[in-house]
């Protein structure tokens, strides 16, 4: 205090300075009123308490979240006290990068990411409190299925019939966790054909949990499950984390499951400062465990919730929105909203009846060429469908006309066999108890079959990969020793991930050349894999990110020409959510296929099918074509489907035009 007094006394009395504090609560650099519409501004300026933002399709929810991050920081909130949860890392990065551009680098300190990456971060920090090893390995869906299959073989007899496969067993287990249900209840409601083997399914699930514990493995569901357990069982940690993250924002709240909703409630327990942004009309992922009720019940769970609706659409023409509003108005449960747009376009959406699926494919292909002639790029055109198999006829027609296309739903980079081989080696470097990965890399060796590997697995894992203590088969002992010596060396010297990858690739490439005829293309993937590893300083983070946010595209696919400079998009509606195109075709909109005949007896499922149609129609900016064949045979039911989707019944022709195809002479 004395020094401060002396310093103050030394200031000349002649000059007087007024110190203006920048970035105070009343001095904002950003012109929020100019940049945002009234509803967006209301959401951005609301600071404390629970807020539910019902953001209609194309209404600028990303912009709203971005500006709210900036506003909170400008008002004096420490960026490290803000948590932004999204469903993809890309979405979180995009929002925070935008916030940096409109404000400054303080936004980089905001905790942002997916539910799973956030859970991974917290669990690594507090793993000892849950009796987890800090170096646990995150396994993806394919690895989880392999573990289940390994256990399944031990539980059931080979001659037993009508027993669910590994993927179905994992689905039952996963849904039980994400929906807060027992496996028995899941089987009764969704897999009744397997009711006779509930006991054995439960036994497999029980062993699966034990297996993961013993081998320090966590699947995607475990990340959420263990975080909730931590928050529920440890009041001190719950309060600490709640006070750390004083302002919580969640994007796409309609896609959260029961576990995620519980986590949000627990994290907000000390302050109730939660902003959930989403659109109940776009809740279409119940098959993944998403719970439609989370967004409907939000006001009942978080006290004094303020509801704000974003209804101005910046994507679609008003003519398209007239149709989408009519469709979603038929939903039984919803937050009522009316989307509107300043975008004017004279063309109205059209419903096109075709004789059969072949005629439908021919029409779409021809119309795509006509749109191109009108200077609409193929990149701005998409064909959407209820299920991927519905595009088969169209793919043939596109090939005839030399129209390049990209179909969503192929193998992802991380799912290719050669990349999974390399990842398996790296996982064993990090976790010598990862038996599934050990099994995979053993089976790559000449002379090692399934029986040999099964005999070696428990012994090798127990001896921490020390081949000197293991009796090896004579014909393959040399290759097994080379494998585990290579792995052991990487663990011994704690090298950078890129160096470890280099060493593993040097070992693996001769195997790749021998195993795959197209090894040259696959080598390009591995070069890309090495490049990815250079971005990391430790192996644990690298493998975690590969599991949680895997790269989408294989380099070899690009080399094959699967991705051209300009190409049409074929996609299921589920894969198209969040995307937009100038022109959209929705094919196969025949009653019994869309909505699916299996949804007819369930009001809840039928409502989700309606929301799926709403999502499809709101992808279009200016051109929307909905087609249905009147002679579609459904192999599953043995029925001939011929009527347009019930979701389009009774819609006035002033809103939805009817087109009749006339064949030229």
C-alpha cells in the first residue's frame, strides 16, 4: 500500500486522466443489435438462469451460440468458467473459432467439445476415484463388438439357434444404458424375438463389463456412464465441477439421451445457468438412444426456464417454408413455431408421381441435368432417402448419364482394415492388457491362426508381452518375438506419437504389402495417419481422439475419384441433418416406406417419421422435389405400395404442386 501511495503522489497535479475500463458490462465492442435479429439478441443477452432456445431449421442457432460466448466473456465471465457441449468436435471448433473472430483470443480458453471428449477429459483427471486406470483405452464400436463376440462364444453352445449376433447384443446393452432401462425391458420392447434367451444375454453383458474393467477398456457408453457415477457419488467433485463450469451451453439438445441429460443436471446443480439450444422438430435419433422428452421436459427439470423461439429462417425460400410448416404442424407433441423467411423464389415444392422406381430414377437423373443447365452446381444438389438401398436404381441411371456422385455411408477412414491394424499395435503399446488388440496383431502373422492366438493371449498378456517367459510355437516364434519386441521398445522409451507411428509402420508395411493387393493405395492412408499423429504430444491423446472424433475419408477413396471437384450427393436423411443444398430431391415418399410400415402402430414412432420428413424438406434452399412410385413392392411385408406419404395428404396445391410425368414422343 505504501508503494502505491508514493506512486500516486508522484503524478503531476496539473494533468488529470479519466481511466476508462474496457470490456465492462456496459461497454461492448460488438454491435449485437445490428448483427442479430430480436429473438437471437434476446438469447444472447440473457445471462443467468435456465434458457431453452427452440431454434427452427436454418434459424442461425450456431450464430446465436457464438455471439453468446462472446457476450459472456465481454461481460466479465472468465472463459474457463464456460462449457460448450456439442455433438461433434467440428461444431465446437467452428463456434469457438467464430467467437475468436468476432471478439478475441480469450474465446479459445472456453471449454468446448463433445459430451464424450469432455467425459474423457474429466475421467482421466479423476480416474482413481472410480478405480479406473488412468491409461484406459477407448474402444470403438467395432472393437466393442469383437469383445462381445469373444464372450458370446464362451456363453452359448454352437448348436443354439435364434441367438442374437454380437451387434444386436451390443445394441441391447447400449440402449439399456442410454435409456436408463434394464436389458430385460429393452428386449421386451424392441427385441421380443430374443425373449427366450434373456438370461444368457444378461450373462454376456455382465461378463462384458467385467472384461472391460479387467483390461482397462472403456466403450463410448462407459465414458458417459462413469462421469454420471462420479457426479452422483462424489458430492465434493460435483460441486467443484459445477462451480468450475458456471455457464453451460448445449447444442442440438433434442439429440441428448437420458445419460447426457442427467450429466447436465448434475453439472448445473450449483447455479442453474444452462442454455439448451435445439429443435424438437428435428429429433430423429431415437434408434441411437436420443430421448425426445429431454427437450420437452427441460422447463420442468430446470426451474424458471425462459423459452426463446428462433423462427426466422435464413436458408429456405418462403414457398418451401409454407410446406415445412404444414408438415410439422401435424406432430402430436411439439413446441409450436412458425418459420418465416425473407427469401423469395417463385418455384413451389413439387410432388411427382412416377409409374415405378425405374421411372423415378430416370426423372431424377434428367432433372439433375436440367438444373445443371440452369447453372446450379452438382455440389448444390442432393438426393435424400429414407434408407440407403432406395438409391440403387438411381445410381445406375446416374452412371449412364456420367453424373458423378458421392454416397454417404461408406467405410470411414478409421474403419478400414489397414488403419485398424496400425491402431491395434498402438493400443498394445499403451495398454498391454488390451487382449482384443493383441489378438488382432497376432492374427496378422504367418503361421498364427485363431486357435494359436487363443492359447497365447492370456499368457502373453499376463507376462506383459515378455516373450522370454512364454512358450511359443516353433514355426512362428521368430515373428511373434519380433512383434512384441517392437511393441515393447515403443513403450520403453516414451517417444512422441509420430516417432512411435514411424516405428510401427516400418514393422507393419511388409505385412501390408503381403496382405493387400491394393497396398499402394493403402500406404497413402498410412501416410495420412502419420501426419495426424504429428499433431499430438502423447499417444494417449492421439488414440482417444481417433476413437472419439475419427477422420471421415480414406485417402485411397479420394485417389479412386470417389470425391470429385463437383458431384451430386446421395444421402440418407439421418446423415443429411445439419446440411443444406439449393436443390433437394426426396425419393421413395410412398406410404409404407416413408413413413415406414413398422411405425404405423406406434404414435411415438410415427411422430418421429414425421419429424424425419420435416428434416428432409428443410434441407432445401430454393428447389424441392418429392417423388413417389405407385408400383413399389415391399419385400418385408409382401405389399404393393402405391399412395404418397400420409405426411403430404391434404396439403393444398397452392403450397405443394402436383406434377404428372409425360413421356416425350
